[in-house]
C-alpha cells in the first residue's frame, strides 16, 4: 500500500503558515509515526533520506519534534504500539562510515592548509622551462 508523505521542510512551512488542522500520532510495532492534516489532505511525515514514513522510536522525541515545528497539540493513538516489539537497530556500517568521514575531513583540512601555504609562499620561483633545462643539465652531467 502506497502512503503519501510530507517532508520536514513542507511541514515546517505549513505549520508556520498556520494551516495544519491536526496531527495524529500513531503507535506502531517499531515506534511512533505522525499523520498531518492540512486542508482536506492527510499525509504521513517522511524520513529525510529514505522518503519512507518516519518512525520515531521514542514518543518524547516525537513530542519535541512536533513542538519544534510549531504543533504543540496532537492526538495519540497507541492501539498498535507494542513496547516489547522494539528491537535495537544496530548499524555497525554507520560507525565505519563516520570514521571514514572524519578521516576524509582531516585530509581535506590538511590539503587545504598545504595549498594555502604554497600560495602564500613568497620565495622566488623558477619558470617551468628553466627548471626543466636545469634538470636536463643535471641528468647529462650525471
């Protein structure tokens, strides 16, 4: 079944404009989702990257999120919520990805500093043709 979704940016704009008629928090086996009604349309909040229905593992997190976008009142339906079905989602790949990102960021920082140092260097330079002439002369004499 296809569920139409709404992203965070759109929800924020609608809430800011005051056109959100209601928000309905729905319990699931994996956490909490939210349905937002504006006009005659009702859509589920989408996760940023996957564009699937966003599931909040903790109700407190969802409450803070909704208050943060300007929706302080909402209904909660906990009929299908099952606390015991929550399983810890382990993502060892994320730890490796974060480590790689930090290594890449450190390399980029180092490289930028090296380039800037070279650009700021005021020592005299030798034109390419002159440097090549010197290298050829050194090779001949060796």
